[in-house]
C-alpha cells in the first residue's frame, strides 16, 4: 500500500525545494556566475505546459532584466555543464542546504534543448524551433534528478558536433514529478543560456515548439510516461521522458529512459572546473537495446521516427493493464 510517509515527504518537498540554472562551464572552464544565462528572481516552477513561460521561464518567476549581454562560445562537440542551485548562489554548491541543488524528493527527468537564433541577445524567445540534445530519465532504479543531486547540481552533456555554427539558445530543464499524479502537478524548471557554437557541420535536426512539445494529460497515465504520472504507486518500472527523441549526429538512439532489463546504463564521473566551488560532474549515457516495441531513431537529416517520444507524450496502450505495459508515444507535435 502507498505509504502516507512518502506522501508527507513529497508534500514537504513542495514547500522548500526549487532550483535555478545559473552558471555555465565549457570544456571545464567556468564562464562566471549568471554570465550568459537568463535567470529569474524567484526559484519557483512552471506547472502549466501551455504557458509561454515554459520556454525560458518568466511569468510567475520574473526574469531579471536587462539580460546578460554575454554570448558564451561553445565548440561543436564540446562539453557543456549547466550548474543548478536551490537559490541564486554566487559561491556555488552549499553542503549545509539539504535542498541544494534541488530537494532529493523532486524526482524526475533532466533534459537539454537547443534552438538556433539570429542573435542570442534577442529578447523574444517565442516561435523558436527546439531540438533535444540530451536527457537523463529513469534507469530502472534511480532518476535523473537523483544523479543531478549526487553531482552537486552539475548537469553535464555534449554539444552535437554536426550542428551548424552560429547563435543558439540552450534550454536546460528539470521536470519534478513528485506531485504529478494529477495535472497541473508536475513542476518544470528551466532557464536559457545564450551561446555561440563554433565549428560544427550542416545537420538539420527535427524540431518541436514550446509551448507544444508537452501535453498536460495522458489518457493512460498508468503507462508511466510524460507529465502526468504517479511515481509512488504503482512502482515505476519504465518511464518515457516527454518531448522529442534526443538528436544525435549518427542517427543512433540516445536516451537514458530505461525499459526493464533491456537497457544498459554506463556512468562516467569527472570533475568540472570552477573558480567558486569544487563539484563532481556526472555524465550518464545509455545505449538503448531492442524492446518489444520497435522505435526507430531520429537521424541527423531531421527525419522523425513514425512512433517517437514526442507529441506531448500521448500514450497508446497495446495491452490490458494486467499485462506488460508496453506503449509508444505519438509524434503529432513534431514541427
């Protein structure tokens, strides 16, 4: 039976634990506190996935203006670290704060998106075309947020080596699912960094729009996907991260969303350099094996699988609940 203690813990987590992406590291070099990042004055979540604030935050969490006038240079294929903390913390990780970088009860996936723009200093973020470059979901035991907490708030991933050079917004995101059994309940945290990609290639990733990439409700929430899910009971055995598939230059599947024993997770731990704090950065990569439902991968030319992890996570149930809960998610929202 679902424990009331778990519910109480999740409720307390609502009160005390929010988070803000506030610092960038590129290839181990700290780019400076709040430098090149559009950040809010309040660390609260967005809960309405149709609100334009889901793009780069704002709305109930007003963004601090004027925006930074820094555009951070990032080489294609370089290592990018988005640093998260409970509040605006110029000194980095605070070991005395049990909710830094985010309360451990705020379980859910962690993601990163990019959108090409004429200028990373432009104020308007509406109407952009986003592609996902990284995600860390549920590996059958632990969530992406758990790994982010272990890494003291350092979200580490690689910028695709094949994308064209130029200005981009990089959108780092956490979706906390501790209160997501009804909608609105999931807590979305996101900020955007202003970057300039150097080098690169000519790939054209498939894209989605924000709002639009996520839907608030799923018709089969027991199938454990998307924005609306009870992560406590029944126990989560697999989870499909909302949004599109991760774009990869070689067209391979790149996801950390595990499905039973058919996925393999490899974790590599490294140090990220910073002038204000010493923290561990954890990079998680999962190679997805074939399951009972075939899901073709996206390709570097921008094609989209017939059934992919997109379209607001509309789940399709192929089995009765008493059997294996296999599902796919529609691709209706792909641009």
